[in-house]
């Protein structure tokens, strides 16, 4: 039951994040891209740049921001899945401009925070 609740919270946060990014001119290309080793919540385009977005959602305000829950291991997995996405879609892995953003969503407060370039490959 807890897992279903967490999935619903995550899905709601991802929808809010996608809407937020769309309103700011991003083109949402794909959501929940799954590949061996993980998943990328949102793949978007901002101009020529492919933006891989990790969404962290909390149902209520906490002392520690959800952005701090993205560990080095999680970042590494996101980068590996991003490389698989680029290969699958035919984008040149080494010449396509990419960026890794984080969007945090606090559902209880209705807050969305976008951190462009939150980490590097």
C-alpha cells in the first residue's frame, strides 16, 4: 500500500513538473524512459539541448530538500540511462548538447523548484 501511495505521489509530481517545464518553453519529448539500469523521469528539449530531468516529489514540506536525496550512485545511473536514450534515438552521444536538471515538487505546499544543470555527466 505504501509503494502505491509513493508511486501516485511520484506520478503527480512528474505531471506537475512536466507542466511547469512546458510553460517555460521546454518541449517534453518523453516521460518515464526506461532502459537497462534505470529510468529518466522526463526527457525534454530546450532549443537544441536534450534535457534529462530527475523529479523528486514530497507530499509535505520536510527539513531537508528532496534535491539532496539524489546520491552519486543515482546520478551515475541517470547518466548511463541518458547515454542509452541518445543511442536509441540516434543522437550523437558525444556531440549532442545535454543537460541534467532536477525539479523538486512539494505537493503540500504546491511548490515547484527547477534546478538547471544540477549535475554533470
